[in-house]
């Protein structure tokens, strides 16, 4: 028996990527690479303490990481969470899509706070 309706086209990995995500990721990577030691508001914060991620986890947060470097990594992790959520949203439907959108909104707000903290110690580059 012949199929009358063809199969839907396959989606390729990264097909739904947006240039904004790539730009944000590049900006975070440049901040990680720069990691200059000039004094900022973040320098008043203490370095990280060793912390386990979970009770039986193999992973943990190392001691002695500067607050600025830790926040840069948090920003990168939140950006990754948004990108993954965007991919999942494309395949979700109904209530799932609304729940995922709500999570994306929360992650984006958390990232905005982290980025605001990071930007507070930097000199302004915009001239008015």
C-alpha cells in the first residue's frame, strides 16, 4: 500500500538556533577569556567554598573561585538552559509549551540579574 502523505521533514540539530543565543554565548566566552583582575564591586565578595551538587554526586563546586568568575559561569549555564528550553519548546504542545515558556522566562530573569551584577563593576562603554 502506498502512503498518500509523506513523512514530515527531519529536523536537523541546531535548526532552530537563533543568532541572539550565539551572540550571548560569544559575549560570555569573551568575558571568561578576559577575566581581568581590575577592582570591581564583585571583588568585595568572597571566593567560592567547596560545595557538593548532590548527596551522591561526583561533581562539586571548587573552593577559591572568584565571585566574578563564578557568576560568569552561572550566566553561561543559564544561557545554555534557555537554548535547550527553546529546542524543547519547538517540539512541545499545549500545557507543556506553557510550562516550558514559564521556565524560560524564569531562567532569563535569573540571567539578567547575574549579568547585571557582572556589568555593575565594569566601566560604561556607551556614550550618550
